C-alpha cells in the first residue's frame, strides 16, 4: 500500500473464437497498449501493432486543433 508501480501491464482474457484482444492501461502519466491474438485467426499481429503509432499521431493532431479550455 502506498507504493508507486514502476511498470504495469495486463491482458484481455482470450476465450472462444475471439481473434484479437487489445488492452489499454493509463497509469502515472503514461499509457500502455497490449495486443494478444490467436495465431490462426490473426497470423501477423505486428501489422496491427505497426498501425498504432500513426493512428495516435492523427488523434494527437486533431486534439491539438481543438480550442484550449482553461480551468
């Protein structure tokens, strides 16, 4: 109790015929993403991972274009 975690991670439970699970965890000013896949339903998970950063760059750009609200 009362200690700061240095690193965290969790995974979405995989069951049945779910091919992809994505976890998003925000803690201590950072955000971590996890990806778990069924190798038969999604044999190339790196292709998904490679698309994360460009999409978040787009979200950042759109967010920076929004009006600044102070308070």
